[in-house]
C-alpha cells in the first residue's frame, strides 16, 4: 500500500495543521517555509547552529539566536518506514518514510520530514536529499511543509 497523493499533497487531509507557538518562537521558521526558505537558528556570538527553536543558544546561553536562511539540502542521518498510523487521518495511507536529515552546512543540526517517492524505495544512510516546499494554501490557516526527496545524480 502507498500513500495516495491528493491535491499534490504527500499526506492526506485531516492531519493537525502545524502552527507557530503562541509566543512566536518558531514563527520565523514557518514564515520562511511559506516563502520557500529554510531558516535555522544561529548564535552570532558563539557561532552555534541549533534546531528546534529556542529563546537562547544551547551552547553559550545568550538570548535570541538569529534566524539564518540555509540551502534546503542535507544527508539522511536516520530513517523509518512507518507502517502503523499515528493519526486517524493516516489509516489506509501507509507505509510512508520519515527521515532525519542532517544539515552539514548548518552545524550538522537535524530536522525531521517525509521522504517523497515510493514508500518501498531503498533508503541509504548518508544519501543526499533536497528539500521540497509543499504549500497548503487552501487550508483554514495556510501553511507550508518541508518534505525531502533523494537528490538526482
């Protein structure tokens, strides 16, 4: 069984919509995705990169690390073929592949996403991937997801 793509979306409708926290901490990340930009926090004082978003640097504990745009490319650090639905909307829509993507050009921080394509494809640790911005403009609160696909040779 594979995920059926409806409206050019990788996952089916009915899943919770990702939104920034009410305190605005992750807003630069989500607004960047809407503009097809991947933003990651970077401390201008100690040069540490970090993800997920925090109000302070994980390394030197200075407040308000900056958000920097980086190229949406990386390597597969880990992955899992998901067979069991984690939400009712996913019943009958599996398997799918979740990947942990390492961003070497951003301090090796890691982000999670879906690997597009055949859910039964071979997945190799260290394979290069490129980010794909999936816009959900027709949602009640429009949002964009960052998906991943294997880099073409």
